[in-house]
C-alpha cells in the first residue's frame, strides 16, 4: 500500500495546506493520468524472475487424473474387485459411507510421448506433440471435497470466501505492463460433456486488497466486457467531459476522506475509457494468419476454449500479468469413458496450440502456463463414473522456469494417495510466485490486525520442477 499512501498523502497535503491551486492540480493530474498503471509493491523483485506472466488453464469440475496424466496399471488389474480397506477406512470420501467401494480401471490407454517418453493419456493427441515442454505433477493434494470451496482454495489459498485470488495478488505485487488493459483477466467457456460447473465471480475477486485488483471477466463472444460501450448519442468528447467531471469530484472528496477506494474509482474510470479502444482491437482476430487460426482450430469470436486460448496469447502480448481460462466441463460422475474423451477433445487442440504459439514467438520462456483442476477423481467406481477426490491428483506446468519433459511425484499404485514428493496447493502458489520473482513469505497485506499472504502460514518451493 505504500504507493497508494504516497499518492493519497500528496493529494491530501495539497488540499489541506491550501496549495491545491488549479494550475498545480492540473499539472499533477495530467502527470498521473498519462500513466496511472499500478507499479506493484515488490520493487525491486526479491530475486530474478523466470516468468513475467501466468496463463492458468483451469479445468473446472474435477478432472480425473486416472484418465489423463497418471497411469495406474495396478488399478486396471484390480478392476471390479473391492477397494482395499487400507486405503479408504476412516477417510473422508465423497461416496456414501458404508457403500460398496469397487476398483474402477482407467478407461483410456496411456502413450509415451516425445523424446522424454512422458506418459499422457491417448485422449490428448495434440498434447502428445508438446510433451517435452510439459512437467506433469502427479502428487497434488487439496483440502476441500466439494466444488465451490475447492475452487476457492485453489484460487485463494483458503476455503474462506472473500480472500484475494492469486491473480489479484500477482497484479498487486508486480503491477501490469499494459496501460489500457487490466492486470488480471478471466475468460470462461462451457462444453457439452460432464456437468457444467457454475463459476462465481468471487473466484477472481480482490478480497481485502483494493478493488482495482479484481479480475475482469472478458466474454468470448458478443460484448467482451458488459456496459463498456458508449450509449447512443454519446461521443468521445462528451464522455471525456463526464469522466473528467466525475474524477474531479472524486478527487475533491478523496482529499477530505483519504479513502483508497476513491483512488481506485478514479483509475477504473480511466481504464474503462481506454478499454473502449483496446478491447475491440484485442478481440478482433481477423488479422491473425490463417495458419494460426487453423493451429488453434477456431476463427475466433465463438466463445470456445480454443478461441479463449488465442485471446490469452493476445492478452499476454499486450502485457496482462495474469490470465485465467475456465472450461466448465469436467464433472464426470457417470459415463466417464466417453464423457472425459469429449471434454479432452474440447481443450486438447487449444492448449497445445497455445504452447506452440508462445514458443514460436519466443514467449514461452517467460510465460508460466498451468493446466489443472480443483481436485481429482476416485479410483473407485460410482456406477460407470468417478466421484470427487482430494488425496491425490495431477496437473501440468510449462514455460517460464519449468523443466520440460518430466513428471514430478507419484500417487500410490491405485492412484488414491499422493505418496511421493507431495505437493500441497500452498506449495503450488509459492512456486508460481517464486517464478515471478516473488518470495511468497514477503508478499503481504495488512488487514484485520495482521499480515496476510496468498500462502497463509504454509507453502514451500517445489524445487525439483524448476529449470
């Protein structure tokens, strides 16, 4: 908050000391309006950064690790047999207590891919092509067994709603390189397979951080940002007059009450004004070469995951710090064999194209890409599907500072417990911040009488995956 306090303190001093003349105020405001980007509170960085930005591909609904990134031949051998009590007795599981628990074999074969021989499910033929850029973490565990609190935990490091999202922390700590786009942008898409999970806006909320750090939801078709366009009959000069008048009133009020939220309101008016030009340009992919559109498998503007991956690359090029793509299609309680293959087909080409596109633009080296869910699925059957599972699951990372062509950690032979090199969600967050040049223990915000951080009082670096 130091920069906020300096800015507000300067305005308050000028107003209260009687020095706030029109000329001086005009000069001050002109300077601030020219470039009012938030510079970030981490200056200088705690250490050299490997990544400048994050693109988080979020498979909402709980992607099964057993059909995607964690091969378990022993579970296949145990198909139809009772799940051993040694795994489940006394454990919190989503299935009804006392119900018969039967082992359920992985429904798709795994393939050794790339020069590294990394094993990936056959349902991701396009990801096979980028295996040597991927680090699959197979030993994740989390704390919340139901979707909404699990999303909250994965995004904010706590199941308590109202805390800042990781994208908000990144923007607050590091600032944003873009002058006319937010530092934290969210895109969502829905598929035709599985149960489509609702995603609440609180998953990208700024929490107790100033509200300027809240993620902005861009829509993949139609108006990208609601209420951004000018009403009929309002031209640019008329709108500029209104914004200037409102900002002057807000500045006068702020000089009296010294409220950071008023400063936020002023900067957001200015950001919205600039976004009226920058957002249409961002969304217009007509100038993209046909080979790029073919690589992603989209012409843009259709709201698909592939189109959002293309927009993510364009946002990254424009300096956005944290970009998060939700695909709400991964809750497979039944018919998992066909349903998860369908879900994979909706994201496979776009995700692979994003990695290849970033690499050919020499951007992958400083872009951290994350692909994963809020939790995994049970090795036991729920009919012909799987239930929620928090004890062990997988995700993959690629790009800025990550070793490619490796796997890290393991679950046990049935894919139930993370058993080797266990990675907690706090460890994931600590490692992501580390790659951005931030010591997770030092990025804090004081509220309610104590210092808070994304990792709370937890978190350790997952050093084995770092290049």
